[in-house]
């Protein structure tokens, strides 16, 4: 039954998915209303996101949960810039959640989705969350939780305190990831192949800017 519910949620996300006809800045002080914060401890969005006058949104990192757009998307280019504080802990962790289908699943804080890792030193890894899948063989151990597909190259991340750039192309059921201009991963036959977009909060503060999406033709 649980798998049936997750499948229905995934199909609903695809059926209602939108492809933007122009480039849109998704995360500003004016567009926070278009996002939600999903957490086991009810917390107002403006408590975890602090927009600044310079277009930077400070994310406090807790409580554990995830930010998500209220709209589902398909066939798009996603661009975001993020940075960890100059004194960030070496264990700082977070992620971009793509193709979010439904809410938290399988007893975890995370939804069915495909995570693009932002963990310090591991940006570009891809993780199928809960029942999400893709065609490429995983590089993690068979019993790893969560499983993952490691990035193809070495780290492309900037030093702490500097801005990093992430570009992700989601076309049909494929996904391509570039970090700071360096291709890092590609997967095909993604399921779900559409859905909401989000950011994980795993206890560590970080900043975002220029969170943009633009549509792609098939």
C-alpha cells in the first residue's frame, strides 16, 4: 500500500508539472510565499529563511526538514549559487532535492526525490531518496542508506566562504549536473521525472542566491 501511495504521488507531480516559458528567480524576499518548509516540528518559513537586501537568502539550517516549491516542474534548467560560512563545520551537509513527489516517506524526514548532494566536499553526488530510481549503477555499497552515485570528477567546490554555482538540466527523464562549470554527473530514466524543487536543512547554516529556473524544449 505504501508503494502505491508513493507511486500515485509521483504520477500526480508529473501530471501537474509546469515548464517555465522564461527564466524565473524562484527564491527572493518577494517569492518566499511560493515556498513551504516541511518539518516534523512546525516552523514558519520566515524563521528558517532570512532574505537580505542584496538578494542573498540566509538559511539557518534547522530544524531538520526541507524547503520546497509549491509548484512542480519538468523540462528545465535549474541554477543556484550557494556558500557555506567561512567557519563552517567540516561535516556541513545539505542538498538540492529534485523531482519531489509527496511529503516525507519511509519514516525519514525526506520525500521521494533525487538529491544533488551539497555536503561539504561531495557536491555533485546524486542520491535516489526513498523509492526514487535511475538507470545508472550506484557506486555505494548495496546496503548503503542512503545509496548514491558519486560524481565523476574530483571536487570542484570553492573554499569556505566563497560562492559555488550549480547548474542542473532536467530534460524528460534525464538529469545532468555541473558544479562551478565542471560536469559532474549524468543519469537517465529518472523516476520520478518531474516534481517540486527543494533544499535540505540538516543542521548547518548556508546562504543562497540566484535560484533560477528556465524551461527547456524537448
